[in-house]
C-alpha cells in the first residue's frame, strides 16, 4: 500500500510538471540551485529548508542544472539580494506585504516570516497547482494567488492596495521579466506606478537587450524551450513610462563570480550602458516625497 501511494504521488507530480508552459518549467533551475548549489558555492548557501525535498519529489537529481555553474551562482547571489531587499522593506514597514510575482516553487516566506509579515506568492494556475502538491500548507499570513502579468487587471486580481495613499508594498519578480515582451514589461511598470502607494518597491532581475532571442545559447534555459523576449537597453527606461517611478538601485549579480566576470562586467557596462545581467530596484513617490533607497 505504501509503495502504491508513493507511486500515485510521483505520477501526480509528473502530471503537474507536464502541465507547465516552457517559461514556467524554468522554475527547475532556481529550485536546483537552492537545493544543491551550496555544494559548489558554500559561502553563498541560502539554507532553503524545502528545495531539496521538492526537487526530489519532481524526480530530478539536479545534475543537469549543476553543470551550469554560472547560473547556480547567479541564482544563489540573486536569492540573497532579493531576500535582503525584502527584509530591509519589512524593517521599514513592520507587518508589511511582500508579493512574489511569478513565484515558481520558491519559498521566501521561510526567511521573511517575522511573526507579522504578510506574503502573497503568485503565479499561473498550473504552477500553483504544483505548489499545492509539493509544498506544505501555508500559515494564515501567507496566501497563494493566481497571476497573469500579461493581463491588464493583474494588480486588482492580487487584491493589492487600490489607492496610492495606502500602506507600501514590496513586489519582487525573479526570473520573470526577460520572458515578457517590451510592451508587457512596460505595462507592468506602469501599473505599479499608477496603483502602488508611495514608498512601495518593485525589485526584478533583467538581462540586457543583447540577450533577447538567445535563450538557446543559455546552458540551462535552452533545456526548457523558453525564450528571452526583452532586455534592458538603458536604465533610464525604468522611469520613462510614468512620472511616479524612481530608479532606486542597480545590483550586479555575477561580477563577484571571479575572472573574467570581475573584469568584463565593468567594461561591458561602460560600452553598452547597462550590465549584462543585474537586479534592479524601482520605487514610487508622490510629489515632494522620495522613496527609501535600497
């Protein structure tokens, strides 16, 4: 009977994975990095309490993804940065709301739950169905919500503050923006600028425009059939779509990986105006008010 139940669970997980789109299937890459990446980069360990167990349930030993050392490093580095930014926000806004746009199988609440923080993990229905199979039930202050960032009403669908004078929120989009088109990315920024209360923060990672259309050259993403549709050309794009938007910070991800990244990264930025890959932080402010820097 135990073997029969285990087989049923494995079949259900496999069915859930098959239901994922090409872009959603990229969730395996950060999952494997958080589960096993510390074997390659112990100093970047994020101590994810769930990733290894979830990866095992997907019948994935992670070996394919660990071959791409650069991506493993990048995931761990950006995870630590996103976590740090969210924790900083919660220190400024105790009991605040953190929203993970395109959460995949990540679990940031394990690091952010201070007894008062609230969190929404949001993604497409097929991803959320897989989360419910693989991750434990969530506490009262942690919600799952369906999300389609290409829909014009995504903000309202998540139940986010409808008035700019409300309490600030922290939104993060990890490994998401590069799979959207430029109009879709700008629409997300515009919605954030129009709806988010002053002091709110949007953090996301992005490649530069030279990566567009070149996912087949990426050592990990090429196994998923996903494609890069957008990349940042100038940092000024971050604020051009709406007067409330502020560019608060840019954080490089790979330059501490070692040579040649430490040398090529700064040169690339001088030549092309943006890093090849970085994490960006935007905020909203009303006239006469400035958001907190990140």
